[in-house]
């Protein structure tokens, strides 16, 4: 192939057997299927195609920040959080771009490298649930752009994490003040996501250290599933007569509330919930609520990106009925 010949979207679409519009979405960071992305990736690799952004970079200083998010069937990325990032960047006259990548770490790595070729001011990385050593190495090797990871710590790379262990320690202390001398069951998920396993353990340790006036037992489900909640509740009534159930995640609270409501047991338990202040949290009529303002979290991520100090108490509150 003549290396001097300019490669067009039409050429790439023809070689990959996909529509031109699909190629455009690929290069603009919009969502396409993993299968289609791989086809385009293979074509670009075969023709040794490297986007050239040097000309635009020379014309003006690049003030772009990319937020890279792994796609999922449930689109679990918190949009208020993304909107908070966008708001804070716009207030600083910095261009915001959201790049929807793949949960596949190999594809995610390629997208990170592709974005880095654009010589952006920075990259805010929402890591996929499955992370491999190659992806971590690729992130650590980025030197031309500032990079920060959200809720995942990599040595030598700036990161931002919500301090859930501190939040649950605060919760324990408030329960001690307002609801002392009770039996508490802390309900969590045994096989937590790889990204959060260590953090979840710290949550448990902080909670038990914060409780001084009540007994606590920890209970772990293999996953969040209504049938498992049912089994757990039936057994709990026999060997752990808890009257307060603290749920580690919002999805656990939803399942527990549904079980109690269906079986006319709601009034027998005090339950907690954690989540954002929206319709989903209002569906659970919890007695104790940890409400997180993810819009403010997004702004905090940007402030942390620029090395500015942040304060946890600014974006969450704990309320009792």
C-alpha cells in the first residue's frame, strides 16, 4: 500500500465491511458493538494507521479532557457524576469529551492509547471491572497527558476514590448515638468486584470499629439476588435475631425491602440504604439513608485532577427517620 496515500473513512469502512457512519462513531468515541470495534481495530492495525493530530496541536494549545467510561448492558456509569465533571470543566473553559469504551480490558487499553495520541490535556479514566497488567502498564506509561483514575488506585498514577470506609464509620457512630443497644446485621456481597474488594473489607473494618453500643454480625451473599435474600432472611430469623440491617449497596437494600414488604415484615426491621438522591432511592423506604450527591463527586474529581483539596462531607449526608 502507498504510505503517502491519505486513508479516508470510506477506505476504512470498505475494508472493515461496516458503514461509514460506524467508522465516524468509532473515531468520535461513540458507542458501537465490541464486535464492530474489533473489526475496525484489526483494519487499522493491518494498514498501520496512526491518526495524526499534530497539525491541530500546533495551531492551538490542546485544552481537551477525555472521560473514558466502559460500556455495560445496564449503563452503570452515574450520569450525575459525569455531568458534575462536565460542569466543573466547563467552568474552567476546558473542553469535555466522553469516550465510551469497552468493558474488555484489551479494547479499553487500545482506546486509551488512541486518545493519548490526540495529545489531550488529560484523561479521566473510569476503569473496567476486569483489569489486566497490560492496561495498568499502559496507563502508567502515559507521560504526555495528565491522567486520573476513579475508584481504582495505580501506583504512580493520580486517582480519586469516594471514601466509603469513612462514610460507613460515620454511619456506625451515628447508629451508636441514635439507636444504641441493638442487634445489627451487616449485609454485604462475598464476591465483590475486583475493583472494590479491598475497599469493601475496609468498610467492614471501619463499621465494626465504629460500633460500641450494639452487637454486629456480618453476612455475605454470593451476589445480589432476590432468591438469596429470601434464603438469608429465612435463616436470619432463626440464628441471628437482628433488628437493624445495614446494607452495603443500594441493590441489596432494594432486594431486602422488596422481601420484607411482600412478607409483611417491614415493620419488624430497621434497614439502611445508600445511593444517589433520585427516584431509585425513594423506592426504598429506608429508615437510615446515606445519600450521595454524585454531581458534587464529579466536581471533586476535577478538583483532585488539578491537585486541589477535597472534603468528603461536602457530598454525602446520613439521615434517620
